[in-house]
C-alpha cells in the first residue's frame, strides 16, 4: 500500500497526533472552564442585574397605566431599556427624591415636556417610580467605574452645553 493513501496527520494546537489532550492542554482547559463557571455564578448572583419583580400597589398599577398612556418610555428607560432623550428612571426617586419627581412631572424641565397630568396621575406615577426603584439598581455595581471619564449619567452633572 502506498504511503499517499494513509490518513493525513492532523496538526492542531490542542490535539496531539493520537488525538488526546496533552497534560498542559488539559490544565489550560480546566482553568478556562473553572473561570467560565465562576464568571457565570458571579453574573447570576448579581442582585443589581437580576433584581426583584416589581411589587406594585393599586396606586403603583395606576401609575404604570399612566406611564403607558403618556408614553414615558419613548424618552426614558428602566434598566437601560427605552428611549434615550431623557435619563434612566430606575432609581430616579433615590436620586432626586419623590417631591422633585412630582415637581418635574407637574412643570416639565428642559426637554422634558409639561404633560398636563392630573394631580392623581402625578401621585400615582411617583408611587410607580418609587416601587420600580425597589426592583434593583441601575447601572449595576456603579458601572462604569467612578474613575472612568463621564462616569456619572445624572443630567444634573452634564456640562451646560449638553442640556437644553
Ligand atoms: C419627549 C420626551 C419625554 C417624555 C415623553 C417624558 N420625558 Fe421625562 N424627561 C425628558 C427629558 C429630556 C428629561 C431631562 C430634563 C432635564 O434635563 O432637565 C426628563 C426628565 C424627567 C425626570 C427627572 C429625571 C432626573 O433625573 O432628574 C422625571 C422624573 C421624568 N422625566 C419623568 C417622566 C415621566 C413619568 C414621563 C411620562 C409621564 C415622562 N418623563 C415623559 C423627556 C421626556
């Protein structure tokens, strides 16, 4: 039998000619595998990402209805999802307090339109935002880190020319 008919030898960086992993490759794959499992556990254990399901009171549910009727999500986000004209509102109640939230809803501010909401709607929206605030933290784990340029997303810290 001529040698040209024998199977070509496979040259792979991971496999030895007899197709079994060398001891070093096993070690490298074990380290990578453990790293992958630990990373996955860390991501799934992160409260800021998984959060809690919103526990809405009757007023909170009314607030959610007003949120949808007035299309707040076209300009605002929860957990980074939504429109991007206005800021993320996941933790707005923590950030500026319920009275200021009500004030902005009543009067508008900058590019935030005055929406002619009733006082009941404003109270319900504040309750809804306060209950959404309990569901988690965004951005999670202060990402991007504080040392990163432009790390603070709050509209209060935008340079003057960035505000309207
Ligand atoms: C047309 C886009 C638009 C819509 C619709 C809109 N907003 Fe806004 N909103 C903005 C912008 C832009 C700002 C930032 C205003 C500023 O820079 O002063 C803002 C600011 C806010 C703030 C203050 C945020 C902060 O961090 O100080 C709250 C609270 C808020 N909006 C709630 C709502 C709610 C609730 C609705 C729906 C009833 C709504 N917005 C609908 C654009 C919008």
